[in-house]
C-alpha cells in the first residue's frame, strides 16, 4: 500500500498493463472471430452406378445412387463463445462416405479443424483429422478416408487448435 502512495504512476501503469493482458485473449477469442465468418453451400456428392452393359443396349442416362445415412447428430452449444447448431450426417454415396454438415451455424474461432472422435463428451480422444473447417455457416461435405472404421466413431468435434478448445461437437447415433 505504501508503494502505491509513493509511485502512483507506476501503479497506474501496472494496472493498465494487467487490464490489457486480460483483454487480449477476450478480443482474440470472442470478438475477432465473430468478424471472421464464412458461408459455403454445396450439394451432397452423387455417384452414378457403373453400367455392366456397354454398347447400343446401355442406357445413356443412368440414375444416380441415393445417399444412405449411416450416423447422425446435432451440433451443441457449449458456452456463449463456443457453439454450433445444425445437423451432422455421415452418409454413404455409392462406395464413398462423407461427413455432411447441413444448415450449420458455428462460432467463429481461429484455426478450427474437424475431427471424427471415439468419445461422446466433445473431447477429441482418439480422432481422425478431416482437415480445416471449410466454413462457419452453410451445408458442405468432407470425404471420409476408406481406412476409417465407422464402428469406432462416436462424435464429430470442431476443435480450435490455437486455444486447445472444443468449439462445438455432435454425438453421432445410428441413422
């Protein structure tokens, strides 16, 4: 207390530095990401069956293969800064599998990635990295590598690597 009375400018400078240090993470994590939003709307990929017949008897217009939902879930709100809404589906189209984000709204944050996780609590656990989050809003797809065993997938996690935090997640159940 005596030091504050003897050096009021030093005390004010120290207090200002403390407030600035506390404000940097708030600005970086809460305010700036709200300005960094993106929208992507794409259709679910389609596959056309391979025609066994060839030549004049083969039909020119083969129908596309329908998508089969294997797993599905909904994104959840974790906190004011960490949230998501919209549907997540894992679908099979022909022999390929995709994660489908449908009409999602996800909180903005830096350095976000999409993981398929073996846990249901929003933590990455043992995960498969599908890559950077393509957009914070809209409907879009991620191809799932053929080597991924869907029997071990319990959730989809949107993870912020910069802050080591889950932005949102969806527990996945049978389609």
